[in-house]
């Protein structure tokens, strides 16, 4: 699929343009790679051919020269001359052209990979943020459903004079807080879905967004941003070389001259060749200065990019260790909370603990489950971010 992203993206776009229901089903079954293909296609740059046509042999446009000399002597000679000047590229200039054409193809491929990585990053962030918000909303909804049942139960007990109004107000307060949390998480999930739709054009997120384990080491040289920077630096060097004295053209002039006087009329034909001696490799000070400035700019960008990638990589690796250690503690907390909830329920039935303590224990158990589930998602999100930092697109 990566070898033919344009074809696959076009096919997917045509498929998704069927009915709305069928489009929703197909969107939920799309892979992450399919979504990136569609996103890149939606933001496709306008086409159009290159407005300039390069010549393989001529350095610039040919020139035509015409001259006429009229003698002021009665026996003088009038001269008429026509010349065609052809500036041919030197062998070095043609070599630079070949290198520039090859670099142009490499840069085009590298730019396509960079764009794919860029949209992969946007899709990764929106999908995982949406999944986290949906999960939080789900556990908040679970608390709301539980508390609605408790409110109905306390209302019945209060109406029957079997419970105080305090218990009813307490559950109502918890219900209002849980509904507010649920609404906030639902709004957050909806907001992320809207952002995802703007990027991908899809209204439904894929069911499976987990990715394979990331690499253990960061390979700077293979990162799309680093590769594109290096290719552009090579191109800049070739462009500077293309403007140097070594690429001076070989000028060939084809001449035709006519001499007119009273004794005779004569036609002369000739050729002149002007060959620059580039073996001395003499460069102008402006060329040297341009190369030095371009080199400084490249190394500044190179160092900043490498440092930024290294900093993000180390930060994500530290986050990975923290999340894994935290997950072990949270899993233990969930197991302990389940046992504790069972004991609390039994004590409540025996009237050995107050109603408020029992209710808090139930809500605390849901929070423990929520924390463990969210942390598991954060671990998967961390994997996706590490792959993004490593320069691996979806």
C-alpha cells in the first residue's frame, strides 16, 4: 500500500462516497495506513507542470548577431556579417545537472514521506486523545448509572421515613458531580472527533488504533526530517556549484561574412570556439561566501533537529518506564479494591459501617478501574508517540 499511496487513497475516497451508513461502516474498518492515505490525498497540493524546461546541452539561449560596415571610400569594401552564438554546457555543468535531477527525485520522495509522517502525527494525537476522553466518559457514565439507582433507592427510603434526608442529598450531590464530569468528557471526545474529521474526512474513528512496538534505538539518519534536511543541503551545494566559474559555457560562434567592393565580392564562413580553462578551479569570493553561509545554516538546523529529536526520545522513554511501573501498582490497586468492596458490602448489610462510607467505597472502586484503564491507554499512546519521534509513519 505504501508503494501506491495515491491509487489506494483515490480508491478509498471513491469507496467512502457511497451511502452514509455504508461509509460509516467502512470508515470504522479502515486501517491507520488507509486513513493517512486519505488525509494526504485531501490535502494534495495543486498539480501543474514545472514552468521551466532545461536543456541538456545549451547553457543559455542562443544569440544572433548582425553587423554591417559601410566604407566611405569610393574603392572601399563594405562588410556584412551574420553570426550565431551557441553557449554549450561544459562537461562539469552537465554532471551537476544530472546530480540535481537525481536529487530532485530523492527530495520529492522524501517530502512525500515527511508529509505522510506529519499527518500520521496529527491522526495519532487526535485518535488517542479521543480514545482517552471516550474511556473517561464511559467510566463517568457508569458512576452516573450507579448513582441514579442509589438516588431512587434513597428517595424511596426517605419517603418511607426509613432514611434521613442527608443520605438522599449526599447521593444527589455525587450524581450532579458525576454528570458534570461525564458531560465534560463527552464534549472533549466530540471536540477531538471534529478535529479528526477535519484532518481525515471521516466521521467515525477506526476500532483498532494500537500499533506495533516501537524501535529501541533512535536512528537519526533514517528520520524523514533529517533525510530531507540532508538532501536539501546536498541540493544547495549543487546549486552553488552550478553558479560557479567551473560551469562556464563553451561558446561556439558560427559566422558568415560578405565583402563587397568594385573589384570582387567575397563570402567568408568560419567558426570560433571559446573554451574556459576551468582546470584552475578559481571561485569568486561571493561563491565562497554563499557556500559558507549555507553550510552554517545547514549545521544549525541539523543540530537543532537532532537535539530536539533526542530530547523527545529521552522524554518518551522516561515516560514509558513511569507508565509501566504505575500500571503494576494500579492493577494491584484494582484487585485490592475489588476485595475491599466485597468486604464493605458485607459490613454495610450488617449495619457496621455508615451509608456514606459504603457509597464512597463503590465510587472509589470505579475510579480505581478507570485509573488502570486510562493508564493502559497512555502506555499505548506512548508507543505511538515513540514511533512518531522515530520517524515511522502510520
